[in-house]
C-alpha cells in the first residue's frame, strides 16, 4: 500500500505540515470547570496547545485569553496578569511553582485548571 510518503514531490506542503505538527512541542491543558468556559457537557475539557520555545506559563495564559473570551472572563485576567481566585493550577502534579507565572513550560507538560471548592 502506498501513501503520501511514497510520493514526496507530489505532496510537499502537506507532508511538511504533518512533520512540523508532529515535532512541535505541546502542552496538555485540562480544564476541570467546563461550564465556566462555555461548554455544556460534564467532565474536563482537554486540549493540546503548541508551545513556543522557552514559553512561560504567563505567556501561554495570555495567548489563551486572547483566543478564548470565557478564559479571560473566568480564569485569567491578562490586564493584571493574575489567575482568578477561584482557580488553582497544577503543573505535572506540582501545586507549588517556585517561579510562579514565569515557570517555563516544556514539551509534554500537563497543566490542570482546577476549581477551588469550599463549603462544609
């Protein structure tokens, strides 16, 4: 069976795009508050987001707030560069981030957005 890889001159752009996408660093984002992002289904919303070289958590959150209006309304304020007081971030199972918003992200990192729960 033949595929596009057997005819690279016929499909150079598509093949290049696929290779670039496969090799691009990515971070996995898990939003455990789908309702606050405008989704009508229960459970988490899981996305893979491309990373720029040396990108910080702050820069990623700013980019997301520019793309998703619910993100900037409910999770991260790009003006003050701060998370909502109703959200907790966990990166690769770590809650304590010594560099805070300047934490550098790496390929394969997992970022969880968890709602702060209170009550009794």
